[in-house]
C-alpha cells in the first residue's frame, strides 16, 4: 500500500509541472526539441531544436543545454515549427464600425481607437497559427482611416494588443467600393462624389493638394513667427495633418484595388506627389502590371483563389502571386475574413498547387513577406536568432491540408493549445451524467 | 351665481395645490437618528433643520405639521447620479450659431474636417453657456415620482447622449415640477462617443477623431487668448466660440467631464484621449466598465456606476440578486411525452442541456461582473456613485448597494456611493449631507437598518417637504425575461 502511495505521489509530482505549464502558458522560455523547423526563409526545413529565451529566438539547430525552468516541447520528429503567421489584411477585433463611410476622405480616424480585444475571432485566428494581424479600415472611402498592427495576445487589453514597432499605415480604396459606398451611404447625398473611377483619382489629388496648401499656411505662420510678426497659429486640422504624414512617408499607404488600370493610376498619383504605395491589397490584376508594381516598390497582398464576387474581381488567375513574384514584387496572401484567417497556411499551399508558386517560398507568403510589407521584418516573420519568438506548431507539414495547428506561441508565451482546447470543450459539451440520463427515462 | 361658485371652487383647489408647495414647519417626533441612540424630535423650518432635541422637548409651532416617527430610523436620502433628461432648450438665440459657414464648400468638393460644419456646430452649440438655463416652471423630469418612492432625493440630469451633450443639472427630485430645486445648473459637461448612421461620425473611431479635433480647436483658442493677453498690441481678438471655451474649462480641470461609455475598452480609449490634460473625468457606464478600474485609478477618474441588472433566467441567480422568481409554467395536459429511448431525441435533449449550461455560465459571469464592480472600484481607490438606468426602476439603486455590501463592499463605501458623498466626486460640494442643524432637511425615514432587505422606506423628506410612502413596492424584476 505504501509502495502504491509512493508511486502515486511520484507520478503526481512529475505530472504537476506539466499541468502547471499548460495552465501558466509559459514565461517566454521554451525549447522545441526534435522538431522539423521551417525558418520561414528560403532555407529547407530541417530536424532540430528551436530555443526561445525571454521571448526571443535564442538558438536554432541542436540545443544542448537550456536553463532550468525552460519549458520543453518534445517534437519527436513529428511536430513542425514555423514562424507565427501574419495576416496582412484583416478586419477582426474591431468595435463600433470599420467604415467611416460618411465622406470620401477620413484619414484622421484610427483603427487603434476602436480595437475590441475580446473579439472571439482573435482566439479563432490563434487556432490557425496566426500570431499577428494587420487591421485595416474598410474600403468604403477613397482615403480611409489609419490601420493598426496587432499581436494576438488573447486576454490582453487593446493597448496590449497593439504592436507599437509597426509604422502607421492608412487604407486607400479604388474602384467599385468607394463609388458604390458613397452612393449607398444612408443619409448621404445620392449624387455624391465620386461616382466614377476618374472621380476617385481626383479625390486623391485634391486631398493632397489641400494638404499641401495647409502646409503652406503653417509655413507662412512659422516664417512670421521667425520675423516676430506672427501671433495667431492656423487652425490644426487633424485630417490635413494625416494627409501630410502620408505625403511625408510617415504613414504607409495600403491600397485596396483590383484592376490593372487603377493600380497604375494610384502609383502614378503617388509618384506625382512624391510618396510610395506600400502595398496593393487584393490586386487581382496585378499580374498584368507586375513590372510597374515592382518598379514602384509596392508590395502585393492578394488571394490564392478568391475572386469573381464582383465585376472588378473577374479577371483573376491563380498564377497572380507567382507572376508578380517573378517580377520582383514582395507578395503575400491575406485572409480579409474572420473565417479564412484560420487557414492561411492552406491558402499558401493553394498558391503552390494551383498557382505554381515555389514550395520552398510558400510559407513566406504568410510570414516573412507580410512582415516585410508591414516594415516589421527586423523583429518578426521568420525564425532567426534575435527575432521575436512567435511560433506556430503543426502536427504535420504546414502546407498539407491534413495538418492541424496544435500550439501557438507569441514571444514564447503559449496562447493556444489544441489539447487543452479540446479538454475545455469537453467540459462545456460534457455528456449528461448518469443520474440525468435516468431522470429523463 | 353658478359661475361664481365654480370660480370659488377652482380658486380653493388652486389654493390647496399651492398650499402643498408652501413651506409649513414640520416636526418629526420620536425618530431615531442612529440605532443605539434615544429617539429625538426634529423641527424643520423653511426647508432647513431648525432644531433637534430629545423626544418631546421641542414645542410645536402653531402651524406646524407633526409626523410621528416612532419606531422609524432616520436614514440618508439617495442621489441618482445619472438621469438622461435634457431640460427644455432656452429660447432660440442667434448667438448660438457660432461656427462660421463661410468655408462650407460647394459641391462637388472635398471637405476638410473644419467643414464638417453640422457635426462640429451641433457639438459646440450644445456646449453653449445658454444651454444651462433651466426653466423649472416647465421642466418635469420623467420618473421623478418613482425616484421619490425609492428614497432618491436628488438627481443629476444629463442631456441625452450626444458627442458633446451640454451641462449637467443637479436638482432635488420632486413629483411637482414647480417645486423642483436646482442645486447646480452647470455641474459638468457630458461627452459621449456617439455615432450616427450616415452622418459623420458614423463609427466609434470617428467619434474619437471629432473629440480630438474639438480639443485641438479649444487649445488653439486658449493659446490665442493667452497670446493676446500677453502682448500689448498686434494680436487681433480671436473669434470667440463659447463652446470651445467650455471645452477648455474641461481640459484645464475647471469643470468635470462626464463621459458616457458602454464597455471597459471604451473607457480605456477615453482615458487615453484625455491623458496629458488636467481634465477631471467621471465615466458613466454599466458595471462592466469597472474592469478598467486600475487605469481609472491611475488617471484619478471617477465613475457613475449604472445599476444595470443582468438579465438572468436561472432561479438560483435570480434569488442571489433578490429578483422575483418567474411563475412556473403549467404542463399542458395531454402533451406528448418524449421517448428517451429514441437516440435522436436523446441527442436533442443532450444538446438542450448543453445549451442551458452555456447560458447559465454566461449569466453567472454577468452576475459576477455586476456584483464585483463596486468592490473592484473601491479596492482600486476609484470614487464612484450609483445611478439608475432608463430601463430600470428607482429601487434598483438601494438594491444594488445592498448587493454590493453582500459581495464585500464596506457599508461606508456603499453609503457614500448611494448618497454621492465621496469628496472626490463633483456632487460632494453641492449636496448637504447629514441631519445637522442648519442643513437642508433631506433624508429618509426607514423602518429598520438600511442594509436589511426587509427594511422599507416609510417616508422621504426633501428640502423640508414630507412625503409619506404608503404604497408597497412591487416585486422587483418581474418584467419579461427578468429584465429590469
């Protein structure tokens, strides 16, 4: 009996730390041992270890010694570890509306003011290995609101989600949405401007010209101050200040677009005013003007096989991502959906199977390239020493549609565990107790 | 002759009505001020406590009304700290049109934020000082009679929610409009993240942008004014906008800002919006905003906690909230019995049970949030007061305070929250608390200790006017679905 008690005690003592790790979700120190490592670069996957210390990738390859207290995840050569997936275009975790569609130009509104950290979509995205998302304003107006890049730290408040290292961006929109939305906005003027693609371009040009005039007013005031004659500062206009930040390159432009002619148009407008478009979103006809996009220096964030949902989205092909990549464009696949965000690895796989995208580069479509487009690739996007330890763990090759994400870590802290999730689900969906069954008879 | 008789009768009736309004002296005899002290008499004259003395020691003035308070306990009168009810607007004043429309563009054109005239003008017009005029002759706030029955002697009336709503009015609650006494017609300004479909701002982020713009405008006006006062000549007079001046009062901490919010995330956004200013912020919201208590304490913000009872169906949770139990549904005769041997039926029953469990878990969480909110605020050091909600009833106020005490809130804290007596809240300097000689005679008469659920409010005295409450309160929470 005593022996049995001792065995029980030892078993309990051994198993307790395991449970504690599961509940505590780690302190940022974790070693993935004997796992297949996808670095997210052009390097081929290899069998080895990934050590994350204090939230950053400390070592890759064969890690011999780790300090006591480091959590060890045994891969046994079966688990695949890849960088956390970054969704370059998402509308999850927003409260109080995502389209300030009451006017064609509203860059003064900021997504970061309306983040809803308890949106269940954040957790659902974690279940697909997504660790970061680029939250964009809607596409109902030509120059929309400012974006926010978040890390999916489920349970943190809005400020805790925002990734401050990411430079700010703004959403532009071309084509049917700003035209249609302007017309259909309840209460808005039905003859509202713009009604055409030409009008969209002129809205942009006029907005930037107004911003330049606004700058002239301030410069004149500053000159007067220097001369000792000026006393009254011009009125601050937050809308114009945001437009000036765009012109000065302090706010990146992410432009919703589909058609080739519009893509050329927005790049032309940007070049006329001396700034660059950071990314073209959707860009389903990007393959037609890939060289021009590469020359301009814009990235392209597209879909692998989602099109045909409106007229301007008809002339799309599965080879879009590959053709743009061949011309030197940094390409990503995004979700633009709270549902698709859970399967972005499959979206990348589709670009390989149907679009001829190189298999060894496919994961970059949803990791490193997204980080490059958001100008955060110094810190995230791949598993390299010194980068932040955002990791998705799959039970098979991430490009295999049978593989499942089993764990998701952000800076070494675990935010999703499939086994734990299933256990929790069993609690809420538990089968009826025997007495309940009998009572119903 | 007949007409003369009618006139005399009408005049008599009118005299009777106005007689209720005149301040007759009032003596309350044999009332206990504290549970362990002997009964005392209280003489009230002209709305003030004129004298107190041992039982039977005060002589009755010849015209005084006498109320026998034997067995009753003198308790505090309560403050309903947020009642959305705008006083009637003052007569149209051309000066209210403050924002110039000269820069309004012609169509088609691009609008700068400055040209969103309608939003900006509406917001500023509501902050115009003329808005604080309260015509008590015509203003009869809805629901005041019910509030009196629940022991609420004062209410803080804030305008209906708008981006910038205008002045808050602190007044005594009276069933008769003419007797309503305004204690402060300009206690603070209301702000809210209001959005409207089809008009700027239509989103929360747009509402925040408008507030940021208005604050920038106000700061510019202030800077201009200072430049003019510091320089002897050369600076033209700024185009003074009274609404912006009022916003400056808020940003400078000279007048509190009451910000309506619905979630803790909105509360955090508002705190961030006013960070770096001297604004004295009071957030108005339901119990879930208390989750942001730590940030509120850091920003020295106060809270008006709305007694928004969660909608619960579970009998155990309803009992815990002291809500009336819904009537049990009678089983229909001849209803088909479920065949539990049928696997599909079994699966359906399992699913129903599972859904019920989920609903109960959600309700339990909502009840926990509701009950813990006052304690959470108190522990974080955030000053707070209670208010009713538009859907709720007056007696929710005392019920919430009692529930908070059951959940662990100290009785003095609960009492402060009920009466608005926290020195860190703007009500404190206006309301006179305590049955002291020279103070306004405003209190309740209870038939037992305040925190006992069986205790009823027997009478309320507001500014020396006595109202005996005879009607029994209806069972609480009997509305459909347990809503309040």
